[in-house]
C-alpha cells in the first residue's frame, strides 16, 4: 500500500499535520567552505539558546513547520534542528544534497567537497538516498527534502550534475528537490534534466525565483509544472515579491507558488552567533499586505499550508 508522509526531524507526519509552513529559512549557516567547515566552530547549546526565541515567536504566530535549507558543508546540523524543534514545537525538515552555488568568477565551488567532482551523478544520488533511508550522519534523523544549488549565469557541468543527482534521488525516494537557482533559464534547463530522468516537474523547486526579474520566466517554470519559490521576503523586497505573487495568481498558477524569507541565522565564529534576522515578518507584515491587495484569505492559506504540504509530501510504496 502506498503511504503519504512528510519527514520532520522528529519523525514522519501525515501531510495534513504540516500546517502553516515557512519553506525556506535557516537556523545556522557557516560559509567557511567545504575544506574548513567544522562543528567545533560553535557550541550547539549556545546556538539553541540563541535561535529558540525566534522559533517560539513564529509558533505563536501560528506557524507550525519550517524547512531548514542549509545544506551539508554549509553548517547543516540535524541535532541542533531536533533540539530546537522539540523545544519550540515547530516541526522542522532538514535536507540532503550538495550546493554548487556561491563561487567567485574563475574559482571552484567553495562548498563542494572533492568527491562531488570525482563521482558521477548516480553515485552522488546513492549517497543522498543512503541519508534518506538511514538518516543523516549517524543520527537516524531523515531528511524531508533535497537541497542543491547551481551557479549563477550559464549552468556549469558540475551544477548540472547536482541537478541530475537530485532528479535521480527524487525518482527513487519521492523527495522534492529545492534547488538554489537565481536564473530562470537555469531553472528551465533543470526541468529539462528532470524530464530526461523521467521525474515529474512537481519534484523541482525553483529556489530564489525572485532573483529572476523576467516574470515571464517564473511563469514558464510554473507552466511546465515546477514550483516557483519566492523566498526572499523582507521589508526591502516585499513589494517585488508581492508583484511576483500577484502575477502568478493572475496567470492562474496559485498551485505553483511557495513563499518564504530566507531569514535567520546563527553564524559560527561571530560573538553569540552574530546578527540574526527573525522569521516573524512574513506573518506579521507580508500576509496583511497580501490581504490588502485583495488576495483572499483562502489563497493565502493555500500558499502557506496546502502548497507546502503538496510539495513536500513523499509517497512511498510498502508498509
Ligand atoms: Zn537560503
């Protein structure tokens, strides 16, 4: 029998238990680079203490779930996420995958380990599937989605390999693949790769779609069946996000929109984790702004509750 569930750091839940969800946020990010990044650079207890109030605030706002989008080699910490989830009551999803974004012109990808270059996509996917089946880093905590990243500009072969590995992982697991992609053309190319691998486009999330200023390309990703993630919502960018949401709604793609803030996070190496951007803006200010623009409450709920549940539900065969 096929079952449908969503995998949080405290175990699987029924999709209807996901509730109001922030689909792209961060609790801890360490940009030290794949060669240098280490858990020794911070005290987990202190990170929990620092980040807990921010999660409690959104819990009080009615947010029930939260996707931690920090990939491995950039500070992904499953135990931190589980502690924070248990202490705050917010359900948290972590990810598997590798991040090929963030490099400077002419330099290698700083957040990729050497094996990402050495192994074929099939082998990389094998590693991610192992995390899916067994849990992450010996913790038994299973990822709830795949997070990858591709370079800005024309997609490099190493980035295309991450997309292919993501598609293969999705094909075997049913997990959804959120891909850091700033450029509409690369998102469409990624959908081509998914198609070639025989994976439904609804397993692909065009992360940071707001960076694509040609709204027609956002629409094209939705038309082809991918998710459009408008996830940089904040005081300065709210209007642009609102325009993009309205444009997609107008074109009839309310089933393709995801919204979030890309906010946070504890920064190892900085005093008490440095400056943190809280997660409360979306519920406090952006939702009222959507309602004011005439977007019905039911549509707002659709974007914050139903779409995340549809995107991150995993269908598995068997018991
Ligand atoms: Zn992010």
